[in-house]
């Protein structure tokens, strides 16, 4: 018999008014859930995309968890919940890593 899942993946994206609903996610991250935020629908609205990105960053700061960018345009963001591991050695994640790659490869 399979036991019920105790960890979940939450995929969130802006609603029709271009807002992110983060209600309850701080608690869920504390339980070990994974949050993926997709801001790709806001590429035509850079200021609103930045507002949403800052809200995700704030959620990461509130929980003490790092926020990772999963693509070069920083429109796909991930927060791994409590007791999750992210391999940053084999996989390039985050804005700083992408910026460092561009500078290091040109030399």
C-alpha cells in the first residue's frame, strides 16, 4: 500500500490581474514543499515582473531559504522547501551563476 504524499510541488503564476497569490506558501515551505514560480507571462510587463520577483525573494527571505533562477531570463524561480537539497555544483542555478558564466567564458 502506498502512503499519501507528505511533500508537494506548488506551481504558481500570476493571475489575470498580474498578481502572485503566496498565501500559505510560507507554511508549506516549512513542511518541505517545493515552490516553482513562472513569471514568463509577464515578459511584456518588466515592472510587474520585477514586483512579482521581489515578492518571491521576500518569501525566500521570510523562510530563510534561497531562491534559484531556473532560466537565464529569471522568469522561472524555485524555492526548495525545508530539508531539500539543490545540487548547485553540477547544475548552474541562480542569477549570480549565469552572470559569472558569461564573464568567465569570454577570457
